[in-house]
C-alpha cells in the first residue's frame, strides 16, 4: 500500500507553478476571497462528510469572511483558525478529512498572510484526490487527480483575478 501523503510537496509540478505564477500577481484581498470561497464550496464538504457535527472549519471560514468585511479583529479570527488546525490534528487516520481541514485552515489564514493561500492547492488538492480515489491507489493516479483539481483552482482564481493588479501581495513562496 502506498504511503499516505499529508500534502503536496513538488513545488516544480506544472500545476503548482501555474498557480504560483498567478498568485504572485494578485492582492492579498483577492487571494483571501478566492481561497475562502473555494475552500467553502469544494473542500468543506469533504470535511463535513466525515465530521458533520464539527463546525470548526466552517467557523474558521466564517471568521475569515467577517475579518474581510471589517466586522472582527484579527485576534478573534485567529482563534477560530487555530481551532480549525486543531480539528485537522484530531482527524488523524482520515486522510481526506485531515487534508481538508488543513486546507481550510490555510485558506482562512490568508487573511493574516497572503502566502497561506497556496495551502489550498498543497492540502486541498490531495484532500479531493483521497476523497475521489481513496488512499490505496498508486501516487501516479492520485497525482492525475491532483493536477485536475489544481486546474480547477487555477480557473477559479482566473475568474476573480484583477488584471494589472496595482497592489500585488509581496509573497515569497519558497519555490
């Protein structure tokens, strides 16, 4: 049985590099909205499938939205985000759910630091792949699914991207 990966780690993969290229041209606000929206629409249902009564990931996304709307301060949002990260740690043994909670925590954390948005791909794509294919298939099959999901993420970012963004986030993604 192949070893379960907790996240993607090949920064040179074309599906990651395509995202990184566009991410570096966008503002923190655009990236946060994109990451939170995508996480809520695609990744949160993966968590809810395994833990329907655990609202910590949803609460983190709600807090990020409230911060973006100016309704709460960052320390209040960070409490909810940290709770989401705790949910991920507690989901050990359920790879799709664990990766989903990690992705959601990273997406919500984009309000603090724009570079966290890449967590959508690094954790979220693997969550989708595990949910779709399971954990017992060869990595090559999972990676095909990952590439497709990252393509969907890229399409979603393109849909909200600001052409010639005057205020791109200063992001060092170490890749």
